[in-house]
C-alpha cells in the first residue's frame, strides 16, 4: 500500500498525455462504473472500429478476386532471324515474315470454380475478427489493477484524514480546557503550547493527506475522462463472490483463437480441389500471331477454358494440418500456464486475506486498549497526576493504532477486490 501513496508523484506526467475534456463533475462513483468508464474512453476502444474496417476491406478484396480480370497488354519484339521457306511454288507468293513484331491485346479471365477457396478465405476472416476484438478486450482488462490502486489509495487517504481529524478535535478540546486552566492559574502556559504544537503537526499531516488525495482524484479523473468532486462518494461492490467460477476474458480469447485455427482447415481442403476458369483475348498484331501468312497489322481473338487439379501434393496438406494441430496444442499449453498462474496468485491472495483479517482483529484490540489508557491518562491529567506530555504521547499512540487499523481494513478490501478481479468477477 505504501507504493500506492507514492504513485501520485507520476500524475503530472500522466496528465500531459491524457488531459481530459471535462464535462460534468461526478459526485458518486462505484468501482464497477470506474472500470466501465475507463475502458469506454480509453484510446484502445477505437481499435475495435479499425479491426472491423480492416476485416470489411479484406472481405471486399476476397469478393473482388472473384470478379472478371481485365487487362490491357502490349508487347514489341525484334529478333535476329525468322522462319523462311526454301521452296517456291508457281503462282504462290509466300510472304516473308518481318524481324520485328508488335502486339496489343485485351485479356480477360474469369474463375468459374475455385474449389471453395474464396468461401474458405471469408470463413477465416470471419473467425479472425472476434479473436482480434477479444485480444483488445483482454488488454483493456489490464486497466483494472491501475484503477484499483487509485481507487483504494483515495479511500485510504480519506480514512487517514478522518482519524487525524478526530485526533485533532480531541487535542483542540483538551487545549481549550488547558487554556482555561492557565487563565485560572491551575496550569502552566507551556502545557497549552505543547498541545498547540501537536495540533499544528496533525494539521500538517491532514493537509498532506488532502493534497495526496486530490492528486489521486485528478489521476482517476484522467483515466475516466470525467472530473470527480473532492468529496465524491466511492462505492465498493459486494465482496463475497469468492466461490464463483473464474470468468476471465482470456478464456474466451483462447477459445476464439482455436476457432480461428479450425477455420483455416477450409483453406487446406480448397487448395486440393479442381479449378475451372474461362479466358478471352482480343487485340491487334503485326504480324497476325494466329495466321502465319498474314504479315499486316491485323485483329485477332481467342477464347478458351482452363482446368487445373493438383493430383498429388507430396503431403503438403497433411503437414499443414499437422501445423494447425500444433498451433491448437500451443494454445492449450498457454491456457494451462494461465490456469497455473491464476491458481498461484489466487492462493497467495487468499492467504493474504486471512492474515490481514487476523491482523485487523489484533489492531481492533490494540485500539480498544490504547483508547482505554487514553481515558485514564486524561483523568489523571485533570487531577494533576499526569502531564500534558503524557497525554500527547498517549493520544499519538491511539492515533497510530487507529491509523494502523484503518490501513489494514482498506488493504483487506483491496485484497478482496484483487481476488475478485483476478477471477474476472468484477
């Protein structure tokens, strides 16, 4: 918890990059609302739109690949020799082929059947989008521990301020009594001065707590992009759902990643299916490429069908399926490692919760005893058998005991929230 108290020093740097456009001050904020607001305004939230647009564009690319392909091509060639006929026929003029040729064509192609490749690619894209979106959601879940630090840091500082304020009120009440005794000659002026010095010290500690609290509120306001009132009520959830099953976002990510891998099976199957396409070509050529005896600039055209079928792929498909199986196995291993990590962290948090609850019970006993001793010292002070210094020392002991108790109570709540966050229940 001491680390929480020092992180406010980083707030000026944080605010330089994420200074919010405030609209309306919030007076009441629950921890779950804080999570939701921080995630909704986080820059990563815009990544969902980018992913959807990217998927839509890739889908359009897949559909466009099935449309007829139309190209304008040109070619010119100069060669050192051409075919010549060594024989001559009476009455027949055999043309001499030129050493250069020029062609300009318009070529069209259309895939009639692609073996289901386009459909398989669309399936893969459709399976990839949820996995990519869930990966962003998992990353946004990492905001919760940061929010917890700020949220409970504020609660701790408020408890500290309340304890110090109560101690200050007691000192001021005692100082009023002592000052009255000084005026009647029943006490020395130094006794009132000692109480005033101690009151000033407590006022300084209260001011420090208020300053740190304001800094943490500013940082929390940056994360949720909404201003928080200095006295905004911070509400905690019901902290009793520890036996509920784990509901981490990572588990859905693992499942979606496996579905994405399974969708790639369709690409392997489509790669070994027959394909049929039609083509057409029309253009001008010099000489005519389709007529050996036409050496003028002439039009020409041709249409046809093309068929292909990979009969043997040398076990490429089998190896690709094996790679997919290994990728699935890798995801299972990562999930098992994630389970082990959650189990270890959960066991540690449960032990810390038990220990913190026991320590809090001890602190309650200490506070009760120190308060009883303070009442005795106060009574002795009134009867002149104790000094003002004795009272101040005992009041400080009570204050420290109360601060320790409140600190442990807040830490106990934080540990419980951390355990519920770890299990994905918040």
